[in-house]
C-alpha cells in the first residue's frame, strides 16, 4: 500500500469504500468456491488467489485504519469526519 499519510480525509474514506466493495466480491467468490465457512485465521495463511486477495484487502484496510487512528486518536471512527482531519503537516503535533 502506498503511503497514505498525505491523503485528504475524503480520499481515505473513498479508498475504504472501494475496499468494502472488493471485500464483498472476495467474500462472494469464497462462497461460490465452497469456502464460505473458512475463518480468516485459515485462509490468510494460504497462497491461493482468493486468499491472497483477502490478505491484500486486510493489509490495505489496516494501513488506512492506522492512519485514521493516527489523525483522530483513541476511539477513532471507521471513517474520518469531512473536516479537521486532513494530513498532519510536518512540524504539527498530533491532536
């Protein structure tokens, strides 16, 4: 995943929305393949295309959520508010 520290809040939120759509398609593919009951602890250790896509989604979502928590602080929501949570500039301190 690219460095998201300089992304505006709206771009982070849109990326999370896109990840939600990808995750839904990935889940549908797991179900169609008869693997709908697999737990993440099972499929994230595998090396097949569905598992690799699930791992990529997990890593990208984690990077975005970590950036949200860095900007927002403890108790961060799943999406950033539209105002006041843009990139933290150099020399600026965490809120």
